[in-house]
C-alpha cells in the first residue's frame, strides 16, 4: 500500500510537470484555465528579507478576493510574495523550532521517540523514495486558569479573512504585529489552510509568521487537506506551480511542514480538557497517558490505532444501527498503523464527522467522506478518554462544510459561524428551515457556555465557494476562556464582515 501511494504521488507530480526546470511556465489556475507565465525560482536562491507586518497586511488587503478573481491566480506583479525564497525563509524558521525546540526533547515524548533519521529529517517525505514513515502525532498543552485561546476553522486560501482576524487581534490587544502581546493568550488554527482558494501560499506564509514569532503560543493543527494527495487534486499544488514555478524540491519542502502539525491537540488544565482537531473522533487512539503526563507540553505518536478493539469493547455503539448495516460497519473497523492520512483507512482526527441531531444513530458512514458519529458514540469515546478524574469535556473542530446550503451549513450560518451539535431545541422537522427559524432554536449568543460532552464546529472562511453558495459574508472565530472549573469555561464568538 505504501509503495502504491508513493508511485501514485510520483505520477501526480509528473502529470503536473513538477520537474526541476528553469523554463518559463504557464501554470494553470485551480479551475484549470491557463495562467500567465511565471519564472521558476531555485530552491537555493538567496533568501530575501520578508515584509514587515504593516507592509504585509496592506499588500494582502489590496489583493482581489477569490470571488472577484473567479478563483484564478492573479498576475505575479499583484502578488505580495515575489519568490518562493520569501516563503522558504518562514518554512525554515518553522523547521528550526520543530527540530530544535521542545519537540526535540525526548522527555516530552511518550512511548516511541522521534529520530533524526526519520521524523526530524526535513529533506525526505513519506510519499517519495527514499521514504520516511508517516508518523502522525497528538499533543497535550496544559494552560493556566485565565488563559484565552483563539480558534479559527478552515481558511481554504482565504487570505482576506485571516488578515482581518489578525488586524482585529492587534486592535484588541491580543497581538502586536505578528507577536502575541499577552502572556495568557494562545492561537489555535484547526486545519485546511489551502486548496479551493487562490491564496493558500499567502495563508501559509502568514500563519508561519505568527508561529515563528510565537513558537510556544501558536498551534497549527493538521487537517485532511494538509496532505499531498488532496493538494494535488484540489488546487494548492496548481496554485504553487503558478506562483513559484515547477520546482519539485520546493513542493516537497512545503508539504513537509504538515508532518510537524499535530492531528489532535488536547488543551486544558487539571482534570478538564478539550480535544482540538480538524475532523472528528478517532476511536482507535486513547489519550489517557497523554493527559496524565507531567509536562505542560507533551507529544505522542498515534502508532497502532485500535479501532476494532474499541468497537469490540463497546458494542453499544452499533446497537442503534439498523441490522443490515451493523455487521458491515463492524467489519469496517480495524487495528492498523496509518501509512498516510487515508491508508490503509482514513485517520479519524482528520476526516470523521458528527451528526446534527441528538436522536440520530450512534454511528453512520458517509461513503464520500468517513464516519459520522452521533451523540451516543461520542459519549462512549469521550467517556473513555482519560483516567483518574481527567476527562475530555468537549471537541472543537472544523471540516464539516459543504458548497451547497445543506442542513449543516444552514446551522453554521444561523449560529454565527460556531455550531454546537445535538442542541435540545433542534429537530428533524426544521432540518432545512430558513435562517430565522433556526436562529429561534439554536444558540447564537456572543458568549456561550460549554456543556460537558459537547461538540463544536467552526465555519469555513467566507471568501470561498462556501460563502458564495451558502450566502454568508462574515468570518468567524472563537475565544475560549479557560477557568478552574469547567462549568465556568466560556467561548466568545467574533464575527467580521469580509466579503462586500
């Protein structure tokens, strides 16, 4: 399977013409239409000074939106990044923190330790020979009471939403330029930074500027689109080639940063933790050892995912499933070591979803995506995540978006961009109700409490096919307030109008 993946990725690279050539290229836009010629940079070209904060913000604000451009990459003279070298400088800074900071301390890893030859070798990738193993990991982050944590969901190449958020955080005392200005603040980004939008490179650059300025305060979680298999098909690889040329070494380098992003971040203090990830629950991983670790920052490779063992120990998860599906579902779970984000099975932290209503089956399967967990299954999985009083109290995630106005997108829109699943006043009779009806039933307050066992989905940024087709123009992010007692934790929802 691993060899098949490697060959498949090689074919993709070859089909896209990703050879190390110095010829002028005509890279495609993400919708396949031809673009103007762009000269390819060399991976070894001298790094130029990066733009200062004000200059970078102003340059991004001047960019036409995804919608204005029809999702076509603008001419090179319009773009704020003039060469890959500018982006490469931030990538190298990120690699430097990842390979020389707390992540490289053996005492901060549980179980298997990362090695210099494989995990920390930034010149190799898991999908090309000579290959390194795919080694997804989870992270624990313990923060003191009084901490505020800013969360944002998918950007999908929407630089305008990210820049407007950064400007807001500067104006409200959270940031000073790219630097976090308060000791009680963290930023958590929930994945899917590129694809489906034409400014994925600018989004990555801005996030890396934040990360390298605040390496122990900014956390980038790996989404399902932080995967060469998806970026090859959904736009970022084409965008990258159009902007920086057909440079295979550069593409390898940008894809390698994803391997240093946790697929799950357990954030909290004492006995109370929130699971932060892009997709959904991963029943094969038990975070109990991670939550019990003494270090404030701790890492653990996922290793063997024991999905089949978990389902065997908890047969109640399948009891609500209709009999014809029950046996098939049981056989679909397996104990396996991930070889990629999607093989031999999809990685739940990056791919799985949740049902909308509390009375839906405990589990279902969406053949176009992955598992859909209901309230009963979530209770079983979260209830077994921790020991000695430590509990995963809630899930903060993104991912579950659609380019059509389906029941999920209706709820995200009515909830001001942050939707809590399984609300008591929701029902099947209003699945496709109008916005006013849903707002009468669903929580859309600015400040919200966090019920035990709740699951929260953050909306995708609006300068996108999602915003266009689902008729919203506002961006959304949340500010979590961590307190001594979990019943005092709250999240504040901030909305900023982005698309005019």
